[in-house]
């Protein structure tokens, strides 16, 4: 290519795009970063960061409500939604400023505006064409709806609208019992709303291990969150006070709001990918394990690539691509080794294979599972949380899956990830000394039990 403008030209500055830009600049490459909105993308502005801030406010509300059970005299007087939003927006704004400073400091050229792929290595932004020796597609995702289900932003809303609500709704129907649906259901319940989740599949968080789904359902039932699984949505109509949602079988559920949380779709339409011959599948960009598309020099990362739509996956793919372009020959990412967390109350976290996936990979006789109940864990008793650590291993082999349920278990997934990633045997983990009293100990005890020397658990 005759003297392109950039070594790496990136379309989209979300988790995948900005991580790629930062790493490529660090490796001495000349980087162009195209973004029509704000640097940071979905995760920073309308995804992980603001939702987790809401979930933390919800946790504070729950702790205040439950304060007397810890001998602390406190009463919950209510939720000041504008103040909650100010706290949430403050977190986002500080992170955004930090990111913008980093990008500027690394000498990355930010091209503001809507970009379009107009040649094999060319992106046009507002009439100006830019070229790159390598192009990275990182255009992200949007909140999907169902055919015939109109989002009006008032009564029928997506997670983006939910983050901007100026009140706690009296009642909500949440369409979708995946991660996003369960997190918002959890927040609104903590804030005092009546919540009903409608999920077409047989269980909540259906991508998780079945035992984790059951535990979350049990906890939600206890919290008064109503959920209807194996119940497809049929239609919604406006009423005087909100919405009436009809589900399969004819039942009608009335509420103030309907939150549509049926997953996220790839932002690829109208961006020129098709015209330039990028291989696609139902709107997603298909790549090999090295994030390469079928076009030479064109990569794709993040939510537009089939697989888990998680910020940290896009982030890691962005770093991988920058290193690949720089000739460092990085190791491909093991998709099963990407940790997954649902930040509801209680949390659900996992890495590696579910019991069902492990059984279908290695045969039912080729795996063993053990579950260690948090009832035996001192710190979990102090926190008054219930749940478990479930380990899945190949018979007499390494641990291939770790599944956790309980408050704060998202913070334990780091060690679980190392155990999975380094193909540890239970016998490797059992001798490691875990601090007491921590929830981390539960991981240690589960591995002790799996190694055949349980202290508190039954093997």
C-alpha cells in the first residue's frame, strides 16, 4: 500500500477499539481512532460502568434496610433517583476524562464523526477518506428488540433509557432473564419496585451452569422478584397507567414499564462492510481465532464478532490485534477462559465449562463435580450471604469449570480464572494458603474437598 495515513486505523472507540489504539501506540505504531460518539463506547457510558454504579447504590439500599439485623439502627427513607444518577454520572465522567487523557497522551489521532468502510483499507469520515496499513472494525452493539416490539423510550424502554430514568417505577416487567435483565430486576427490587421477569428459555441466566440458575431463582423468589421462565412474549399495549404485556398462554401482566433486555445486536448495518466484501453472518463479522476477517489486513474485535458480548473480551481482543499487527505473535484468546459475572444480588460468576458442556465434551463419565456451600464459609456468614462454589473437573484431571453464586463472588473470579487458565489440578490448589476469614477461602476449601481431603465439606 502506498504510504497510508496510519499503521492502524480503528473504526469505533469502545472497549475493543480504544484498547487496540492504546496498545498499538505503545508499540510505536501510528494510530487513527474513528468515533462518532464518546470515547469509551457502550461499556463506559451506557453499559458496565453506569449499571454497576446503580447496582452498588442498590446494595447500599439493601444494607440500610437490613441494618437492624446487624445491630445497627438505620432506616431507609427512600431513594433519591436524581442523586443516584449524579453519583453514577460522576463515576462515568471521571473515567471518561482519564481515558481521554490517556488517548491524547499516547499521540493517537482521534477522528470525530461517523466512519464508513469505503475501501479494503479505507475509512471515510464526513467526506474525508483515511487509509490504514491495517483496519480494525470495532463498531460495537446496540440494544435489540423483538420483531413487532416498538421501543418508545417512555413505557417500553431499553437499558439505555433505564439508566436515565428520573424515578423508581412502581412496577416493571423485564423482558429477558439474561445478565442485563437480572441486573436491572435486582436494582429495581432493591429500590422498592415490583418486578416480573419474563424469559422464553427454561431458566434465568440460561448461559450459566444449571445449578447457578437454580440458586439465583431461589434467591430472587425470596426477594419477591417474580419470574416466569419458559414463557415467550407475545405483545404489549399501552394502558392508562403504563403497559399490559401478554405472554404465551394469554396471561396479561400489567406494569408501569416494560424493559426490553433480549440481548444486544451488532452495529454493522450501513457501515460499508457488506459492500467491501467483509464476510458476515446475521449482521456479525466472522473472524478466525486471530480476529482476522476474510479481507487481508482487516481485523474485527468486540461485540460485532460472534461470542460473549463482554467489555473485557473486546478489550483483550483489541490488545491481541495490536500485538499481532506489531509482529509479537500473541497467543489466541481461549473464549471459555473469559470470566462471566452477573452483578445481581446475589452475584453469579463463572469461568470455563458448565457441567453440561463438560459432559458433552468429555462424556458424563469423564467429569467430576463438587459443590461447596458458602454456609461453611465464615466471611459469607458475616455478610449473611448464601451460595456455593461448584467445581467441574475432568476425572483425575484439571479443573475445567468454576461456578460461583453469592454476594461479592464476582471478586473471586480472578483466582478461579487462573485455576482454569493454568489447567490446575485440585491437588495444585489445595496446598495454597487462603486468608481467613475471606470468601476466597471457599475456593480453597472446594479444592481441598475435590482433592479428597475436605475439612468442612462432604466429598
